[in-house]
């Protein structure tokens, strides 16, 4: 072999060996991997957005219910304000005021949007008051709004029954309040009709008081019970959970129970216990 041939062979031995992965596999696989990575990133972003949207929807459902609870509470508060200062235990207390204005919408009792709460509450039942745990219960919450609708129905029925009586007594009423002797009242209207109005009124008083208490409990306890389901940063970004601002002096007045009817006096007036 000549010197030139030896030199050529030596130069050729200095060339890098062929890399199959680098020269053939990588150019083919790289675009596929880039596409796959992009698809995964897009899917992750989509799932993340969907999860957040789900949490937003759940938060809106919760706040919608709390707003409805406060609306119902204010409705019963307004109704009670019409009679709370004038009602006592006398048998005719239910006849002391005329028909009430009841321009209120009935509550929606659908709580299906809050199903997530039943599986999400993490509370130590030994350290939480029983009255608070009661609101970790969708059927109970649904019943509260159903009871509210029932209260409105009773007040509406009372309006129907008391209206014709007050039409007869209108000329003797002062500022919408009936005054006078019981015997004089029964001369102008049937005792049985008065008894029906008083019976409906007594039921409405009790159920209004109960409704106010239940709705207040719901507004105070449910936000705290539900808060643990959402991340703190999420609540800050989305405006948080609606809270009821409790003013003890005002709340105490609202929740003050209407006196129970004097049963013995009722029997003497009507001949039977009208609250039975």
C-alpha cells in the first residue's frame, strides 16, 4: 500500500461513526413527541379549567341558596313586624289586626345544586354543636324552605278568612286595629268565623317564629360548614361565601317569641281551645 493510500485511510478513520438514533430515529420521533406534549398540556389546562368552573358553579349554588334564605328571613321579619308589638296572650289577639300585604315569592325548594356538600363536610361531630350539624343535611335544608312556603300559605288563608270580618268592622276600626267589647264583636260577626281567624293566626304566629329561627340558623351555620370545601385562594378570587351580619339587639327582637294563647280564657270565649 502506497503512502497516499495509507494517508487516505487514516483520514477516513477520523470521520464520526454513523448514529442511527440521531440521524434516523430522532428526526421522525421529535415531531410526534412535540405533538403529544402539546396535546397533554392542552388537556391538562382544559381539565383544570373545567374543575375550576365546577367549583365556581358550586359556589354560586351555595350563595344563591344563602341569598334566598335571607330573602325568606326578611319576608317573615316584615310580616312579624305588623303584629309583634300588639300581640298578647288574649284569645282575640289573632283578631287585633286586619289582612296583611303578602307580596312575596315562594321559595324554591330544589337543593340539588348542593349535593356536593353532603360528601364534602369534614367535621368532628364530637366538637360541633348538634344544632349546627343539623344544617349538614340537604333534606333538612329543603324542609326549611318548604316550611316557609307553608307559613305563607297559612297567612294567605288567614287573609281570606279575616277580610270579610274586617269589612263588617271597618267603621269601628282605628288605624286598622279592632277594638271593643267581645260581646259587641260577636253581635257583628259569627263567633265561629272569629274562632277560625284566631286559630289560623295562632298557627301563623308559631310557625313564623319557628321559620325565623330556622332560617337564621341556616344563614349563620351553613357558610362555616361549607367553607372547608373550597380552597382559601379560590374563595378570595371568586368573592367568597355570603355571610349574615348578625346584630344581636336586632336579632333578639326578631326572634322574641310571641306569647302563647291563654288556653283557659280561650275556652271561656269560644267554648273550646282554638289552638288545638
